């Protein structure tokens, strides 16, 4: 038999060519442009015209006409293809290296399959030229069909809860609605949270990061603005404003698609003309200020606002033709006159001009009130661009927020973490300091009765009174989020991130059970099967074990000096495998219910960093994926690699979190380069498969997912790469984490 030609594939196209006198067998799936000829010669059809890349020499005399579908050598007998004994791999993509059984220097045991001509391609597996070999379990050999159509999963997902709040870099994004719901945003979701009833609703119309929010005077209509983005198919998503109904959650209008640049930074409804107008500032170099008749979706006026950052824009409460904007080195009073916006600059005169004017609100008599980076609160007379009153040193640092309450009390919040109330004559009534844990005050909103809502730069939403204690109603991470693990016995999960915070959550009450601050940025986590302890991997090579009940430190170890991407206990709890960016897998023996650790050794063999690990059900084997798309198998108790296909192909795996493997390859969409999917997890019942990708999407597949281009349900909400996904212990819900959007989302399986 001649050398084995390999039918390779990836985002590129591959075609079999032969002598002109020979008629091709045209594949039914035209998008891959696969043609099979007798005595084929394999070339890349994406190469420039005239250039070919042969995979084998078909010129040998008496050559048997064959093709090779992912390692299966198949002779051509008319239009149908019948199989012959070959190496036991499902497929191998071509990367310029020999077949796996040739590399191993041995002939593997043969197996038989029948692959008709219409069932033979479109399998993902060549990522950036890297050959990936995946082996089919023996019990599927006789029945497996490459092109059988997979079914959609029988279940769907419903967004149940969103953890976190975006206060770190956004302002004026916290309001109380008449329904009793607190409205705010994180990632691309607007959260409407009824604290009393412990219920959340979600507006999910946006496709990327939301940066600003405002509520109409009717207290029902809401406008939100988002950044520009990129869809999974590479299309640009334009920044725009969405106006929507907070009762029905229906989108009413979409404004500015194709007009705004980069992002929307602030927006506000007019107050005095029934809220008919909406002013918006985008994040272009000139920070364009525009005024819209939002119900007609018409732009009434536009003007270059400032070359510097703009932090707030608001209509005057009694004159819809006046807008005030503030930002870096400026305070402008705009008048809308005959379709044009005319600017008057705020005059600081004897008052030292602050570097930043950070916030603006209005008194009952129409005076404008500003807070600045010098800690001052300045009052500007109605209709004037001059200061009528200055409260010097109102705060010890920047004044981030101002809120005028219904009773005429002014409330200010600052970088000094103080919340100060002022009477109608701007005399201080009292001051409350927010604990350092919560961070500086970013925004202030009036709550029910005497309550006040506070959003902080550490992404807390606090509720309390001006003379009492504030309690958090929402909290989240403050830096990139990667670590996620679920409790094996309870409805609990743990998250950890680059903010050095570890948090154990109760998925039923949606509240944190405890939080702990580490010395290093955290990257990964894994529960011991008993649930008694949890291991945390950091970015520095240090890892630690915490007691789940008390959060006390059990032990600390260091392996290498690079980030630890995976912490995975064996199902029997006797081993811990740690995947590192130094290309090693460190193995520890575990005793005393996860409280005693002794190093066994390290598994060496990967040529790139470790990305994912899974244990076998019997805890005897380990499978690993790496950054260059290798799949390797190990006996962890002796830290030895397993190269025998016969040993590994029928292993029963306890979990499926590796992104490469026979049981899950159908999750890869066309055009993937291997970096699109960050996390995978099968349900505990092995019926569903969940993935998180680089485009903020969560995908739900049926499991096993071993048919090419398997169908799935797709869910948005995250605005950054989805870094981790995991089912809760009873498969009733699942958790997803967003990387740079710092959000945690809880989905109900329905």
C-alpha cells in the first residue's frame, strides 16, 4: 500500500486533485470544497494560484487508489468509499508531520469503519498548523458516522442572577425605580434588582459593554449607551443608545448607530418638556455632544464638546434648552438655539480652577452645583456661568458624586469615602465614612424613605441612611476574573481573580458566604471532592489551600514562578494536579481530607503552557491540553506519559473540561483558530456541555458533542471573554465568569 495521504482541514480548504481524465467525486458540502479523485494528490486550495503542496507521491506503479479521512485509509471504489484496516485514530489534521502511528514507530491495532462519500469531512482539528489526533472509543467504531447531524440540547438557559456592579470607571449609573427595583449595569446587562423580594430582572438588549445609564422623568423609560465591539464573525458592532421600557423590558428605540464613535460616556433626559429630548456625549476625540428627539429618533443638534474627557452632561431641570457638561479642565453651559448648541464657559475667576470637574446636579431654584478634584463644591447661579457660592474643602479629596434629595438636602460623596449631607443653605448636616473595604464613593442615589444608595469604585452597591450603617446589597470583583470552582456537595461556588480576592458564594441566596484577600493575584481554583478544602492557584507559582468553612489557611506551596492555570483534584481525593504556565503538571498526594499535601513529582512533556486538565473516573489517569493544542495522557501517580492508544482511547473521564478531545470536538465553529474557546464543562449527568468563548457568549450543547459543527443555544450577557464555566453540583444551574468585565452570571437550566 502506498504512503498514507492525510486529508487535513482547518479554516483553510483542502482539495484532492488527479489527472484531468479522471472524474472527481464531488463532496456534498460545498463550503469545504472537498473533491475526491482516484489516486489523489493533496494540495492546499487556499495557496496562491500555481502553488501546490503535495502530501504524498502518487506516482508509484500499481498504486491503490485511496484517500485518508483523518487517519483512516480508504480505497476508492466508485462513488462510495469502503474502509480498510488502519490506525485507530478518528482523524489527524495535517501539520507537516507524519501520522501518529508513524511517529510512534509502531503499527497500531486496526479497526474498521464504513464512511460513505457523503460522510467524510468538516472535522475541526488543525489549529495554526498543529496536528491534533483524537481517538475514537472502541464501542463507537461500528456505529459512528462523521457527518451525522447532532441534535440541539433538550434544555435551555435562563439568566437567573448577575453578580457585580460597574462602579470602578463609570458614573451616575445607579437609580431606584418606583417598582422598588435598584437599576444598574455590569458587562452588557442592565440589572433591575428588587432587594426586598430578592429578585432580579435583566435587560439584555446590548451587545457589548454598557458605559452609561439614565432614567426618564416618568421613572419607567430608561436609556443606556454601549461601546463599539466586534461580533464572533468579525463584524463591527456600532456604539449606540438603546431606549427601553423597564416594565416590559422591550426596546423602544435605538439611536445613533453609525453616528457615535467608540463609546457613549454620558447621557440624560430633559426634565421640563416631558422628557422629550435626550442629550448624549460619545467618546470620540472631540467628544461630540448631541441632542435627540428620541421618540422620533431624530438628531436635533450636535457640537464638539471637548478634546478632553467628559464626565457628565445634564439638562437644566426647568429649561430644556440649557445643558451643562463637565470634565477635565472644563465646565460648559450650552444653549440650544435654532438647531445649534452655543457654549458659555464656566468662569472660576478668583477660585482656583480644578483639574477635573467631576459631577453636576441642580438645586430646586435652578442653580447648578458642581464637585471637583480639589474637593470643592461650587454653586453656579441660575442662568449664570459665574460662581455664587463656594464650599472650600468640602471633601478631603475629589468629589465624585452629588445628589439632590427630594427634601432639598444635598448629598455629596468623595474619594475620601465620606458621605456628607448639606442643608438648603449649604451648611454641613452630618458626615458618614464608608469602610475602606468598600472603597471610595463613585455615585449616590436616593432610595426609599430615608435610605440612600451608594455605588463605590470597588464595585459595591451599598444601602443605608445618612446617619446609620451601610450594608452591601451587591458586590463583585474589581479586576480580571478567571478562577471558578463549584462545591461538590452544596449549592455553592467560589470565584477568584487578579484583584487578589477569593469569594465563596451561596447560589440560593446569591450572597457571599465569605471573602478573603490574598497576597497574590489568583488565577484558578479547585474544590477537594469532600468539599472540606479548596485549592487556589496564583499568578506567581504559589498555591494555597483554604478551609471551606472557616476560610483559614491550611497550607501554602510554590511550584515554579509562573501562573497556575488549573487546580484539579482527583475524584477519589488522593491527588491534586496543578497545570502551570511553565509547561509542567505538578502532582501532589493528598491526605487527611484535603489538608495534607506531599509532592509526587511533575509531568513533563508539553511544549507549551498547560490550559486544561481532566481526571479519569478511577483517578488513575490524567489528560491535559496545552497552549499549542497538544493532547497528552498521564499516569499521575508516577508522573509518566501514556503513549499507547489502546490504553487511553476507552478511558472513562470524570469530567470534560479540556477543550480538545473526541467527545467535545463538535463545539468548535468554522474558522476557529484554537483560541476562541476558553472554557468547557460537561454536566455531572453527562447530558449537556457548556462553553465560554472570546466573544462574551455562553454556548449550550448536547453531550457528547462529537459531531462536526454541532448545533447549540447561544447566550449573551458578558462583554468580555468568558473565562470559565461550570455546572453546580446538581446540574440545576451553571456559573460563568467574564474576564475583564469582572462579572459572574448564574444561569438556570430549563
